[in-house]
């Protein structure tokens, strides 16, 4: 498994990370995960060389962090634990974000809510430090905490030894630069897959020149790029994958085109002795400036399959061919 640095933090992590959103369950993910299977999946990923786990308090309102905490007991030092702050549901501090699974969630990067969040995360993860602490979404009006105030709070947490490094997620290019200017931000977690490449224009080149690691989220386009979500797969009305504003690739007319493209890569998966998911993961972490892929994982077999994607090197010629094919699909946005 290849490993790459989180900027200048001194922390190195496997290029394939385990994304623990689905492990939190909830109506957005359809079939409820089994916690014991999730723990086995995390162990299988660690055994296969993955040492990066990305979670967040809001994933299952604490459930994902708790499951990760149980799974890493006895192996804490070998794991790079990444979690987040900024999506808050204890009270109505912050700016309203969404109502989900019976709770109202607010975007808050106020120092007082972050101070409460970090203690809850440490408890749920059964640890006394977090390796990478990321702001989940930027603050917005009406309660738009200045970026400098949030970063000051995170720098204090770092000084206190509660976190080892600071990251941000879901920022615009301008917000990213402002966060970095305030100090010690070493990672960005953006949405990125071969079907969603907006950040290639400005953000990835900037991160590459400024030594910022980039942790791609939803790199498998929520399973579509594994080839295992066929035309017959139906998602419930409350599932994330039914939200075709967020993910227009799941619309039947787009899904059919993606599946047809994946069909044409059979010679590639045969040549590399890999699955489609592994080919997609290997393409993703081979993109300039893209350092890590956080692959959402439900169960042991997905964990092992995704981990092995981190071992494959695709030739320059094949990378170009794959990129040409995805370019030909155009954008559904
Ligand atoms: N910062 C943010 O705002 C943000 C937002 C989204 C995600 N994330 C992070 O990024 C991680 C990954 O994103 P994601 O879960 O949205 O999307 P993803 O990694 O693109 O897709 C995950 C889904 O793909 C399917 N899958 C994964 N591996 C598979 C395999 N080998 N074979 C077949 N199907 C497979 C599973 O679907 P089934 O459920 O159908 O089995 C799984 O739930 C999250 O867990 C989270 O850590 C962060």
C-alpha cells in the first residue's frame, strides 16, 4: 500500500482510506449496517494495509465514531484517525443546514461548539487524541464565524495535544486560501471522483503547489463506479442516492451511459487483474495533486477490495484512455 504525507504535519497515511459514513447508518443509506460486520470490515481494511479512517460526529449521530472507536481498540497507534467538527445538533447554535433522521443539524464553527464537539468525539472514539481534525463545512450566514476564530481554536486544540493536524472540507477555492492563510491547515477533503472533477481547475493545482494533501470523498461515486449498481437497483425516497440534484449520475439516462463506459474497460481490469472499483481507485490516486481516496465501505469484502486498489499502478497510456472516456461522457450538472 502506498502512503502519502498530510502536508508538513509529519503524518503519513495510506492512499486508500476507509470512509465510515455508511457505517453510521440512517435512512440515507438504506439497509442498516450491522455494527459487528462494520468492525470486522475495519479490521480487514487495517490488515490489508489501510491505516486511514475518516469519520464524523454526524455520521449516524455518533454511531460511526463509536464503531470506529471499538474497532481500533488495541491498535490505536497504528491508525490515522480523521474526524470532523462543524455539523452540530445539540441545540440551535450555528446556521440551519438540514433536517435528517429526526434531528435539525446546524453548521457551526464557533469555538464554543467545537470545544464541546471535540470532547464528545474523543469519548466516542475512545482515544485521547485525533490525528486529523477537519472542519466539515464552512460556516455560513447568519452565523458565519470568522475563519481566523475557528482556526485559532483548532490551533489551541493542537497545542493541548487533542489533535495532531488540521484539515478543512467542502471549501470554495477562496475559503481554502483564507483557511490556509490563518495557519497550519494541511489537508482538504473535497468531493472528487472521475465523474466529478471540478476541483481539477484551480483547487488541485493550488494544493499541489502548496503542499496540501487532498482526501477525495465519494471517489466511487457512491458505488456507481464499481459497476455493481445496475439499472435495476432502486433506492428508497430518503436515500442519498435518490437525490439526483446532488448526484445526477444516478438518473437512469446518465446511469446507463456510465455503465456502458465501464463495460468497455473489461480489457483493462483483465490486464491489471483487478476489479472496476480497484481500477477507479487507482486512477483516482494517480491524478496530479490528489493524494488520498476515502472509500465508503459496507462490509468485509468491500473493505478488502478497496484496500487492494491502493496497490495498482496504471500506465500513463491507460490513465489517458480512462480520462478520455470519462471526458466523453460530459457533465450532467
Ligand atoms: N466531507 C464530506 O462532506 C463528505 C461527504 C461524503 C463523504 N465523505 C467521506 O467520504 C467517504 C466516502 O464517500 P461515500 O461513502 O459518499 O462514497 P463512495 O466511497 O464513493 O461510495 C461508497 C458506497 O459505494 C459502495 N461500495 C464501496 N466499495 C464497494 C465495492 N468494492 N464494491 C461494490 N460497492 C462498493 C457501497 O455501496 P452500498 O452501500 O450500496 O454497498 C458504499 O456505501 C465517506 O465514508 C466519508 O468518510 C465526506
